[in-house]
């Protein structure tokens, strides 16, 4: 019996940790759209090659927010069309710099954030209640009542200091 317990305990621990994310290769799933670790990596490398000093967690956060805004916009009946993107690119030097690269998705996320900021926050909050989000804890967490918390990096709770 002790041998079974020693084998079963680590398997349960691994299964529990694995359930925090749909897959170790998944950064997030937003309304059925999977953002993979390889997408985060290629976008990070693209931004670094352009000389943009954006960290990997910031890249993941921006990609997650971009997909989240797409989900909200779609529910509100709006999509970002090519004309809007081209107009934004011509007026924003960072967006113009990233045009045609993987890093463009990060710049577009910033543009989309600005564009959706004109919508009533209460409407956005209501729409977000219907959006399904699963995040790899490495990049933060999603709570439908408080929103997205991009302070990731650990699946454990920090120890409180004794006063």
C-alpha cells in the first residue's frame, strides 16, 4: 500500500499542476482561440530584433489582451478592418515599424486598446462576463469579476511576512 501511495501522490500532483493550463504549450485560450507558447516566442523574438525592449511576459499579456479585445469587439458587432489598421499604422511610428512582422500583433493590441476605450466600460464589463478565458498561470490569471491580472510567473501564493 505504501508503494502505491508513493507512486500515486506524484501523479496526482502532476495532474493538478497540469490542470492549471490546457497544455504547457498554451499561453491562453480566449473564446476558443488558442495562443500558443510558440506564438509568444516568435513575437518576442520579432520585437527584440526590431530593438523594442519588451519582456516576454509583456508580449504574452499584450497578445492575450489583443485577443480579448477581438472577442469583445466581435460581441459588440465590430471588427477591425484593414483600412482602420492601415490608418493606424500610418499615424503611429511603432505600428509602422512593426508592420509585416510578428511584433505587429503587440502594436495592434495597443491600437485596439485605444480604439475600444471609447466604449462604455460598463458595456465592456457586461460583455466580458460571456468571454471564456483560460490562462497559463505563468502569464497571470483571469477573474470574471476583477478582470485580467497579468502578474504571472508562479502558481503558488507568496508567503506573507511576519510583522
